[in-house]
């Protein structure tokens, strides 16, 4: 009886501690540090800057996941907390397999652009609570491009013809633009689900077959010019 | 056998009593560690009925100054296409004593207001910021009201001052004694046009913003001035669609250090702002509300401001004015958040800068379109009154509140007067006792359109003693006062 009561008491105390402890506000932190992430205030297609800023922090794996839900890898804009993700697939660079997962985006066209113009790669990283493996969304090195989009700050991405590893995360000579949440090898049902979805199916089919000069939604040609 | 049974019974009873006592203890301990809910059903009393002829109107900024120099303060309430009011306390009522056309100015749309002595005559001129357009060029200029021989006049209507008219939409105004000489300048936070900084020089109003490197174009919203970083009047301007400014005073010139001090908050839209000693440590930190964004409680640590607002405090809202004041005279400041078309909020700042929400019923104003608010002890009873102005999307009357205070509560009010006999706006008063070192600013304006009474009002804590008061003037010099008696307003004059 005495032991049970002590256990109850301990539970109450632990509950109280949890109530009192302030939860981390990831969104607020990104807002606070926005001018540090984008010193020139240009966040066009600068999802990679967010990713680099986040991975350079002292994070637990949970922190890392939560931060990566709050920016759009394609546009570089912040996403409202509690926004829904899109279930989609992206080709894995190494195996050419389709990797399914959740992508947090600021607008519908960004999901299509990720599916068409980016790839995913497995990445291992040691967080404060241990080594983890996950899928990251990457684009090829854009620094050799003659048509590098002029609305994007090239210095963020490139150091001459090389990727600027001080500013963005370089994984096997590709730039990491964001995280594919819950990434895994697609099953047949997953692919059917993505293809039959109103956005990732019908809409993306239309968008991804529209000539670049006729695109008028999302980040339009900026990200595509950077990533294609 | 019976005896044996009896013994067992007694033993069982004893065991039961022991267990019940044990359970009792557990229950008491559990109860004690349950979250303490500081909610108070009725923190405020509604005194709106003492406002005479309190009609529905579009009101905005409120300032507190003594317009008739009778030693008592008036609430100056601006009207947007409605008369500007000067509410004074007479015979238990708040009565409007504004009569002069130039002051009432019904046909201009006034939103911001601040008062200070710009011409060193001891009388606080009143700057009325008019805005008939959201942004950019406006039709009607601002007014700078002075008084001579019981006659009000607009300094901007004098021919030589017309070249300095502000014809840009704006929001807030703050008085800044940048040189520490008692000669106030007026910083006008314009919207979509250059900031203005007016000074009275050789009997002429001159815009010195360009000269002082203050003429930036931004979405100016709130602006406050006081001892934020230096011993002179620094400025913090909370802006919209652009970074905030933290203007460090360097011998009367300003340098924007908002980025270095991490208060630039570039993608949020600033509104209500107040200087407050959040840690009760004898320095002024910054409360900065953001429109539908995270509200900030910035405290200076290692040459950077750190936001310590908790999730209750920082929760995004349609924030307008923010006031930091001790309404209930318990020695801890409350923070009143005036929201528009959304319930108001009240927090108590307890020790170590913790914000505890006080659940409001009175002054909640769920249906209220709050546009401004100011505090003053308008009836001189040692308890602050809170006047809330409302309007913008819907004509509404003014509301007036006063906290319910404990009968034995005590107060101390410090009123610093500068060497010209005017309220020393921008000076810092610090109360030092066995319990705290608590600084308050003598409000220079305009934590979003409004300006508070030029008095440092302190409630007194339980078992508090050994009081000492320090006044840091706008020139950085400090005067001390001890052997202080409570329950009075002490006027301290600059030497």
C-alpha cells in the first residue's frame, strides 16, 4: 500500500514537472533567427539555407524533425505550424527506386516540383541523442549553370563552381534542400495512392507537363531553373 | 475469546486510522503541488459609468498630461473623424474639458498622441498625429498644440514652421530628450514615408531626421524611448514589413543596433511596445507585441536581448497597446494586452520574469475593438485607472477600469520634474528595497499610439521595507532619496 502511494505521488510530481516545463517553440525560433539565416533578406528557393541552419544547431532527432516541418524546401518560405504534409514519392539517387514519404510545403505546386526536379538520398547524422538515418531531398550542384536564376542569391549556394558548404549542406556533391519525412521504399499501394491523389496525381501531371515559360504558380521557374 | 476479538478490532481500527492519516497527507501534498491557477474572477472593476457623455465613437491613441496646469492629469483621447477629448476627474466623474476648435479638431483623423515640453517652458505641448490614409502621402498634416494665455494654437500653422509639415501617414509618436538637456524632440513613426524627428530650435520647428540618420522609410508602428542601452534616451521602434530599429544614443546621435542585439524581428509586424523591468533587477527591458505574431519579452543578457515570453504570453493575437503597470498595488507589475476584435489579456510578472495569466472577466471586452489604452491615477487615490479607447471598425464608447486592491495595500508614486518644470519623460525611476530593485520609465510615448502618465507608480509588496528611490535623468545623472514614507506621490525636481 505504502509503495503504491509513493508511486502515485511520484507520478503526480512527474506530471507536474511536465506541465511546468516549457515546450520548445520551433516556429518562433525560426522566426527569431530569420535575419541570421537570410542576412540579405532573400529567401528565394533558399530551403537549403534553412536545412543547413537547422542541422548546425545542437539538436535531438526530434528537434531536427520538428524544425524540418516548418519551411518549404522549394520556396524557402516558412510554413505555419500544424500544417498538413503531402504524401508523395521522389526518386532515390543511388537506386533509382521510388521513396515515399511526407513533404511539408507552402503551396501545392511545390509538391510537384519536388517530385520532378529533386531526388532523395540516405543521410546519417549524429544528433545529441544518437546516430540516425533518414532521407533528405537534394538537387544537383547548380553552380556550373549559365542560366542560374538571378532572383536566387548564388553566394548562398556556390563558391565558384563548387557547392558552398559553409552556407548549404553538401551531400555527395548535391545540395540538401530539406527532409523527406517518414521516408521509406514505396509499396505498390503507396504509388497508386500518390498517383490517384488530386494534387500529386492529376494536378502534378498537368503542372509537370507544362512548359516552363507558361508556369505561373508557386515559385515557378525560380526553383526549377535552379534544380533542373 | 471476546478479549482477543476486541484486541483485533482495536488493532484494525488503529491500522485504519493510520492509513487514513497517511492518505490525508498524500492528498494534501498532491493538492499543494497541483498547478497554481492565479486566475482571478474579477481583477478589475468597471468604472465606465463615470465617463460623462460617453458616446460611441472612433477613438485611437490616448495620452496623459496636465493640459490646464492645475496639477492633475487629463486623459487626452484622440478621435478619428471625432473630437479629440481631454477627460479630467471632477466630482467623481470624468468630464471632457476640451473646448477649443484647434484641439478638438473633429474633421482631421487623429490616431497617435504624445505630450512633452519641446520649448522648455514647463508646459507639455501635445503632438497629434493625423492619418487619413493607410500609407504614404496624406491630406492633412499633424498638429503640435501649444498653449498661451489660455489659448490653444498649432505650432505647425505658424508660417515659418509650414515647411516642416508631416504629410506622410504615420502611427506613433515619442518624445526624445536626445541630448539630455531637457529639450525634447519628437520622433514620428511614419508609414510608407521617412521618419520625422522634430526639434524646436530658434523658435522654429525643424525636422532633423535626415541629419540624425533617422529618416528611414518603413512601416512605422510603435516607438518608445528611455534608458534601454545607454545613460541617454535610446529609441526602440517596432515596425511592420521591415526590421525593428533599436537606436542607440551616442552623444545625441543614433546608431541602429537592432540586428546586433537580436530585436530586429524582421518578419513580424510590430505593435504594442512598452519598457518594463521584467526581472525586477533595476533596468528597463522591452515588451514588444506583434500583430498576429509572437509577442516578445526581451531581456538583455550578455549584450543580446533574449525573448523569455512563455507560451501563454507570446501567443499571437490582434494586439494593439501593451501596458506594463502595477494595477493592484501588490508590488508586481501586470502586463495589459489590448487586443482588437479579440479578448484582452492580463499577465502578472512574478519573480524571475515569469508571466502568469490572470483570467479576466471585467475588461475582457470580447466584442471590443480596442485601439488604445493608457493608465493614470486620475482620481489621486493611489490606484491606477485604465482607460481603453475603441473604434476603428466599429464606433464604440470608452471604457474605464480599476483593479480591486487589498484594503491594507500601500503605494508610492514618484513624479520626476526636469529643470524646466516639465515631466521628465524618458527618465528612469528605480525603487530599491529589501525585496527588489525595480525600474520604471517615465513614459515618453508611444507603445502604440498612446502615452502613460509621467509618474512611476509602485504598489508595495508584503513585508517590504528599507525603501530608497533613485532617479536617472535623461542626461544620465542620478539623484537618490531615502527615508521614504509610503502612500504618497513624491515630486522630485532635477537640480
